[in-house]
C-alpha cells in the first residue's frame, strides 16, 4: 500500500509510534523515526523496522525544540529525498489534578504534544506544498474530545491537536495533502502501564468492548490514512477506542 513512500514518525522507537512505523514498513514505506531515546534503543527499533525489507533511519530529536526539529527534517530530506507521510505521535503525560499541577507540568505537555506537532508540520509544510502530495496524521486522544479529570494539560494539548489538524487540512486541501487526526482511547503501552491494575480494571468497565486496545489497532488506521485509499478524507478526527466515547 505504501511502496516507494517515505514516512516520518515521531516517537517511533516504541509504543504506538513503533507499531505505526512497523506497519508502514510492512507495507513498503521507507521510515525515519524521531525519538528522544538513546542511539542504542533507536538503532534496535530501526533494525526491527528495516527487517521488513525497507530503509529505516533513527534521528535523535526533541520535537518540542523548534530549531532541532528543523535541522532533523532538513537531514531527513537530504537522506531520503523527500517526505510523503508525517505521523506526529510523540507525546507525554504529567497527570495531576489542576490544583496540584505546576506551570512546568502544563508547559512540558503542551510543548511536546501540541508545539511538537506544530514544529514538525511547520518544517515539512513547504516541501509538502511543493510536491503537491502528503499525508499528515496527528495522534490526538479521546481525552482531547471529552476531557478527563487530572489531565488538564494533556486534554488541552490533544484538543489543540484537533484544531491544528483541521486548520492544516483547510490550508493544504487543494494541494493534494490530507491532514487527519487519530484519537485513541486506552491503548496498552508504556504510557498506560504506568497506571495501577485497579485503575486499568476501572477503565475497562467504561469501555463498551471491555478491553484495552493494542498499538496495532491504531497502526491499522494510520496505514489507511497514509494510503491513497483515504484520498477524499481530510480534517477528520477518527477514534480508535472500543466505543469508549460516542
Ligand atoms: P509511549 O509508549 O510513552 O511512547 C511515546 C514515545 O514518544 C516514546 O518513544 C518517547 O521517547 C517519545 N517522545 C516523548 N517525548 C518526545 C519528544 N519531546 N520528542 C521526541 N520523542 C518524544 O506512548 P504511547 O502510548 O505509544 O503514545 C503515543 C501517542 O499516542 C502519544 O501522543 C499519546 O499521547 C497518544 N495516545 C496514547 C494513548 C494510550 O492509551 N497509550 C491514548 C491516547 C493517545 P522516550 O521514551 O525516549 O521519552
């Protein structure tokens, strides 16, 4: 489905980002992963991805840093020639009730989840517009649509990603570029592993399908949105949440 395409995936060394990178590689795309992890972990992730018979390179990059992400995008374009698919997946949480949330907690989450997404779009925007082709996929969250006690920073960042997605979709719609968001519910990754078992069981009770999703559930939708099967879909926010929020 993605033969000869070049995909950039932020936070691609583990969790949902890795599953998306691996799924796209299995479908023929060459992959650049950006992550904060050390070179050994980045290399290990890349080796697994490249075992699908595609090219994969790891770039250590903090997406919340405007200048650093600009340099890395330039390097990727030098190394791969262009970018066809951008997946803004890197994200963090710093959960606390608003009463206890510090300014630093708020800023850290907004800087990675929302500003990081903006930075990556900003630095690839011109080449997408010039090439008249592109698939931008932003990972939001159901929490950005429904709110969640203890996640003022996270839900605000993910709601911001929805607004950013729709704006970019409108700006680039006539240039052959699709920009959509995925809003996962609870997906089993390092991020959710940090929750207690009791909290996870409580969550399952609120999910109509009564189970936590897998990174592959999200990757399947990302593959569809990255492919030309979704050519007439833009500015959408699609949930992958087992019916949690409907
Ligand atoms: P994860 O397992 O924690 O993976 C996130 C990845 O992003 C990590 O590899 C992390 O690197 C990287 N990262 C963090 N900050 C970064 C930065 N500033 N620059 C570059 N890379 C950075 O999380 P996940 O569960 O796979 O989540 C992926 C995305 O899905 C996030 O945007 C998250 O908000 C969203 N999401 C997840 C769930 C869920 O239930 N898991 C639900 C809804 C939405 P390090 O580990 O090296 O720091």
